């Protein structure tokens, strides 16, 4: 464990020189120089699509750059945003995969367990080596992912959006571990878009935009605002204003139960009124997907649900659940509406109205596409999401379920999507917004419900909306 | 380069490969490929009778291929067209031999019986998948063997013609024969019905709400599920309809070619039809073209065996290799909640 | 119990062991392939390849042992083709497996005509005779061995990880595609051995259609046995029992005709996969190209 000679503080641990990487039609990284020093926590920030993840993967060695050199003073480890774990293997098996201790032809399970237990203890991470990964909460799974990288005793540790799925309390303990690691000489780079964390824990910040590093800051002498402006290259886009509405109930659930295990819903009661946005705040994995699935009619549920006939649904995963990627924009416009009288002529799909609808969406949402007949899969994430959102708002639905409506899209597209949701609300739609980004909830919602372990842990509205208390409830502590 | 790759990786490449492999098979059999191909083409296209026989084979392949096309487009691997074909033929043959009214209407009744019989056979797999999440690949395969056992039992027992030496049903009355298209050949108007079915299937898939939902289920099952498609119902409907089309094919073989049912109805049309559907790129009209191509192979293969001494089974090796090549294309989206296999 | 009834039961149990053996081999092949993430619909074709090649080589050399080895090699070769297609070309595994089945069935029929000039069945060759019991025993040894390899060796751990999340295997510095290729080759070898047992173990000829869907039944056994070696072996015995039952009952039950009883194992397989009602979970990356 102590085999590796720690690097002197501030010694260069990772040097990236002139890194370039292009994909068909897009330059992901266009000439980047970056140094990491031993013992520092370096934040790499930027919008979605700025090239951060590509750069991290080049540094890790998973992507070969078109040009440029990577020099590392030792092993480079990468903790993925989407954990790459094997759910049906135990913690120690995941950590030791590929470097299994042996006794003869067999794996030495005891040695593996002990190695993981010692590693966890040394890094202040609490974990049961024999637990099966898919039975662990997301926060603990992340520890497994981290342990797996630490087992290789990396000189450089790259973390891609490490806190995306963590509750506030878990985030604190996570950074405690990271800070200790840095203090022992590991160079750490965090790829993130959460600027508050950047300010709280990093020593330096590099900002990427359009594949280039456009600004570098010492954390001590910068601000969230300054970093945010560098990220978008100017002023932040404005979101539409909310107006007064007359609320009447449009959607309600009474004693809603669905799903099994840790994501089961334990009897939810709430309603969404016309002209209001109700935000469901919560850490990922507390039953939000079960709720969305029950509302979309994809899973069975018990209890009562009042859902108006004309409902628009914005699913969480536009690639898998929102679009048929091989189909044209026009064909995708019909999806989910194919049985509405306005989208068909008898038993036939009304192709003329589909095209007119697609044109309307393209205009209202500023969809950038060569034509409406190109496959949805060829569009950028932002444009794809605009189609999904635009489609769900067609024909003024009475109720809209928006699950992570701005996930993974750039700030401009996100502001547009948020504005259109607010406009729909102003026009009288009842909107249920499920988001893991508390900032988004606070920006859009009239009322906030906090979801924790499949139940509503608290409700806030108007002046009572309090970021701190919501954060506590999300983490499971009672106020 | 990418254009070349796309073309050669697709149906065109598969057909080129087919010719190459056919030549290899002939060389292995000690026959000059020139002689072999000559026999193949003379045997399939060399005259009125040969062309008629090629079209008979085309028809026999086209129905199950259309059924397979429909199922694959819905994201369901129906490997059971063979059994559905047999059950369809059995239903028509049994009804025609014993209960058919001696009116011109009889032929419609028999074709409907085949359609329904094949539909039930496909529908069993659909029901098992929709109700119990039983993988349709295994269930349709198992049902092929069950269909053969059922047919064997019926034609050698309860339905066996009293004066027949082999296992077959009583011949149909002439009033329930499908009209012949080219006199003194085995070619009936079944080919017209098959092409009509292809046109209807294309319209169904391309224009109707049902077809829209069916294609969405195949291309992006999670998106379909979440956007108002009742997936269990779609699974049941698609496999039922798929089986029904194959079953209709079985009925046309009984009423148009054999004029009775026996268990030699299909020398594996239901399996070859998978290749036909894939070469036709799961597009009903191209499937018609592909069926004609494979009809040439099937009809010519016999001539090749007779005239050039190349075993006709070489044709099936070639079909298998074509399927292997075409497997490089993605036909069915990966499902998040697939039935276990 | 009358001695006739006792004899019947002994016959039934003996026959069950014999009829289970080829299905066990193929099902074990299915387990190793699917645990690595490749669905092997081509098991049937690999059995055909093994059955025919075993007869061919036993006939040529007069040694059934060489026949068995050749059968294993033929299955492994077909496994290599499927594995190569599945890993390097990332083909649709179901479609490719179907292709393997047609190639093997057509190839065997073609070769029968070409080599023996007698379509339908080969001439008789030297077979294992009473020594076929050794192969029955080896089937169970293979199950034990596969269990040990999958659950106790590094390679087994990696193969299982590969069937769940090949990306994680790659990130651990290993080669998921290579692991899958080896697993599918092994799968083919086992299926080939199962086929060889059919042709020169149980009998002494190859005939067209002699595998009769056992490769597909083996797939059902993999599911029914929940992707574990012992589970699949148990399921294979279950299906083998119904096949044996059909032979034993044929002479004894007049109201159930022989042809209808031929459907027994297939119907049993249908019930087996339908009766599981979502209680099973396949390897997460099973059938998904990496």
C-alpha cells in the first residue's frame, strides 16, 4: 500500500500539451495545454459539450488524441460520472477485478476482502467488502468506484462529475476523502459544473468552452459569477417571468404506491393545479423514476391518480425514452400523440399535420437542423431535447410531466426550455417538474415537494422555500 | 470507402457473396461453376414451366418472409414461421378435406382457416411473451417442433386419408383449388395474393397509426412504451399477425399446389424466409424481390442437383452464410427489459 | 411394486441420463457463452457440426475417440465464427446464430450427399458402444469444472463481469472482446461434444435432423437453470426426462399416440420458460455487442 513514493508537493504530476481531438462534424478538444500539480485539486468546468469529458478521457488514456502529448508521473485513475461497476459482483470483486489475488488456480477471496477493507480504512471510507454492488445506494456505489481507482495507487485521479448523484451530506464526506488524498500528494482533477463545490474545495479552476481552455483562475481570487460568465462566454441567458394564475386542480394522486425495493413509493399524496409548477426535489434514486413511470403508465400502481386526457410527457432519457433516433424530426413529432385526434386521420397517421407541427416546434424552439427530414439521432442533445419538449407542449396540454427537462444540454437551450415551460404554466398548464438540480427547482417551481425514500418529506411554497431546509430534507435529516 | 462498406455490408454484398459461394460449392462438388450456374439458371428461368416453378417457390417463401418482416419490424424475433406455415396449411387441408362447402366460397374459407391457424400459432408465442415474458425466440422455435409433431400425428391418424399409403389428408375437392395462373403448371394466383399482401403490409407499416406504433416498438421500445404504446398488446398483435401471414402462405400451398395437406408441405421455407426478409431489408416490396431471388435458388437448386450433380443442400449453406453476413446490420433495438434468453 | 414396474423405472432413469447428456453439454455451452454476454442461438448448429464431423472422422480413422475430438473441434470452429462475428463485427447475435444453424444443417446435408453419396443419413461407423457411459460421466464432470472455473478462478470472475458490464472489464485493463471470443469458442466445443455424443455415442450414424432442436432446448435449459452450470444441468435432465418418458410410454399407453408424445420435451421447454414469470434476470449485457 505504501509502496509508491509520494511526489513532492507542487511537482508536475500530469502534463497535457496541445491536445486535439475531433469527431465527425465536431471538434471536441481543440488544442489544450493543462498541468496538474501533485497535491492540488484542480477543477475543470464548462458547459455540456465543451469538451471536458473528452479531455479527461484523453488524460486517462481511454481516448487517443489526434494530436498532442500526455505525460503522467504515475498511474492515472478515472472515476466515471456513470459508474462502471458490475452490479452482481461484490464490492471486493469489483475493486480487485483484473488484479485478483490468487492462491493456486483459485482467487484468494480472503486476501481480496482484506485488501479492500484496509484500503477503505486508510481512506476513511466505510464499506462492507462482501455487499453486492447493485444492492448499495448510489452514494456507496461511488465509494466502490473510488476504491477501485485507489487500489491502483494513482498519481493522478480524475473525477468526472463525481457529485452528480450525491446528497449534500454525502458530498461533504466525499470531499473530505478527496482532500485527504490530495494532502498525501495525489494530483486531483474534478470535472464538474457545480460551481459552489468548485469554490469550496478546489485550488485552481480551468474553464473550457468549445474545446478550448478560455480562462484559468486561482480559486481564492475568483467568484461563481466570474466562472459562470467565462463558461458561457458572456452574460447568462434570461429565463421567462412567471405571471399570476388562477389555480384549479388538474392532476392529483392519493395514496399512490408503486415499485419495489429502495425506489418504491410509499403512499404519495399531492396535486398539481392549473397554472403552477410543482417541483419534486430530491437526490437521484429516491423514487422519482418510479413516480414518473407510474404517471406515464409504464408500471402498475395502487391508489388513485387523476390525470387529464391530454398530458404531455418529457421523459428523463431523451435518447432511450424520448426519441426514435433513426426517425426524422417529423416522425418523432407524432410520438406520444399518435392516438390524439389532431395527429391522425381515422386509422392513418396525419402526415400533413405532423409536418406542420414539426415546423411549429422548430420555429418556437429554434431547432437547428438541416431539414425536418433528418434523423433525430444526428442532432445535438440540445436540439433533440427541444423536439421532445416542444412535442409535449403541442396543443396546450392540461398537464405536463417534465423529468429532468434540461439534463445535459447547454445553458442557452436550457434557458429556452425553461422559458417555454414557464410560458405553458402562465397559459394555464399544470406542470410537475422532477429534477435532481436543486437550482432548477428553485428557479422554476411555485411549490416544492421534497422526495426522500419514496415519500414526500416536506412541502414548501412561496416565501417558505428555503434552500438549506430543502437540502437537509433531501439528505434525510428531519428539520 | 464508407459507401462501399455500406453497400457490400448490405444486401448487395450478400448477393455477390452468394454467387461466389455457390461457385465454391460447385467446385467442391467437382463441377465447373459455369456448368453449375447454367443448370441453376436453365432450371429456374429457362422456359415457361421453369419460370412458373420459380414463382411457385417465390410464393412459398414470400408469405413467411412477410410475416417475419412484420415481427422483426416490431422488434420480435419470430423464428417460428416454419411451424406457422405448417399449422396454416394443416388448418386449410383438414377443413378442405372434411368440412368444406362445395361452393366457390370454399376457397375463401380455407384461406381464412390458414390465416387463423397460423395466427393462433404465432399468437401463442405472443401471449407467452406478453403474459409471462417468455422469450419469443425460444417459444417460436419450440412451437415449430410441436407443430410438426401435431401435424404428423393428425395426418398419420385421425385425418389420414383412408386410401392413402403415405401420411396425408384426403385430397381437396376441385372446387376449392386456387385458380391456376399459367395453365398446366403448379403456379396459382397465390403469387398475386402474396404480392397483394406485401402491398397491404407496406401500407400498414408506413401509413397507419398501428404501423407507426409497431415500428416505434421495434426501433425504440422504451420510447414506445413511454409514449402510449401498449407493449404487451403490441407483442401479442404483432406475433399473431406475423403467424397469420405465414399461415395464409401454408393455406395457399395446400389449395394452390398440393391440393391436400401432407407433412412435406415445407422443406424449410420458414427458415429460408428469414434470409429472404433480411435480404429484403425488412421492406415489404424489396422482400418480394428477394423472394424471387431465393425462388430462383430453390427451383434452380433441384435442377442443379439433377443436371450438374451439385447437392441442392449447398443452397442452404449459402442462405446461412448470407444471414451471417447480414447480421452485421442492426435489425432490432436492444430492449432494456428484454425477455430472458 | 411389480418387477415389471420396477424394470420400467430403471429403464426410464437410465434413458433419462442418456437423453440428458447431449442437452447438458449444449446447455453448459450456453451458460459459458451467455455469462460472457453472447447469446448463442447457434448451439443447434454447433451440435449438428459436432455430430456430423464425429461420424466423418470416426469413419475415416476407425477411431471413435478421434471422431469425438473432431466433433469438439468442429463445434469450436463454429463457435469461433460466431464469436468472431459477435466481437469483431458486433453483429446481431440472434441473426448470426440463426445463420450458423442454417450453415451447419445445410453443410452437413451437402457433405452427406457429396461424401457418402447418400442423402439423409451416413453409413454406420465405429462408435463408442458401451463406452458412451464415460461421456455421460464427463458431462457431469464438465458441469463441476465449469462451476469451479466460473466462481473460483480469476478468468471466471472476469467472464461473469464481462456479461454484466464489459466496459468495467475494459477499464480494469482487460480485454472483454477476447474474453467473449474464448467463451464462445468453449461454448461451441461443448455443444460439438454434445453433438458427437448423439451420433457416435448413442448410435453410430449421422442422420439429417438428428439434433431435433436439442440446441434450442438447451437454451431453454440455460434460462430454466438461471445461467448457472448446475442449474442448467438440472434443467437439461428435466428435459431429458421428458424425452425418455416419450420412449418409455410409447409401448405402454395406447391412448396417447407416439407422434403426439414426440412433442413432450418441446412443450416442457415452453412451460419451463413461461413459468418463470419475470423471476429470472439474465446477465445484464447478455446479447448486447460491446
